[in-house]
């Protein structure tokens, strides 16, 4: 067999050594894939904000439990809460959870929907 034939007929052996991935590359690929899965926060129009404000004020006055959809970059979380007060200076809703009656603090800017 000639040298040229040996070089062309070794199949995938020529590239076998290039399959190694450095730890830095593996970390960069994992970070890139994580960032691709992150969500962007939806922008709410004035009608939606007004409706959420109305539902929240009714729940505060009537002491009713509500379900709040809270935005996180990893996903949207549904929180069942009994609202107690709104801290205007920090823009945080303080309430009690339906499970275990523990205190919950939710940023008003992270709320994207409210259900009764």
C-alpha cells in the first residue's frame, strides 16, 4: 500500500485526536445553553397593570387569597398568597403563603399576572 493510500484510507482515525474538549470549553458551552433557555420578561400594557392593581387592592381589602404569577428568568412561578400589605418605598408585596402560613415577599415589578 502506498503512503497516499494509507493516509486516505484510515477513515476517522485522522480526526480521532480532535474530539477532546477542554474544561473551559465545556463550561462555556454549558453557560451558552443555560442563557439560551432563559426567558425575557414580558412588557405589560396599562390595561393589564390597572386590572392587576384592582385585583390586588380588592384582595387586600377583602382579605382574599389570590394566585400571583411571578416572573423569573428560569420560568414563571405561581404563588398562592393572602396579601397583608404593600411596602410602597421598596415596592414589595408582603403576604402569607397558603402552605405553612409563612411570610412571603414579592417584588411588584416581578408580578406579571394576578388571579382570584
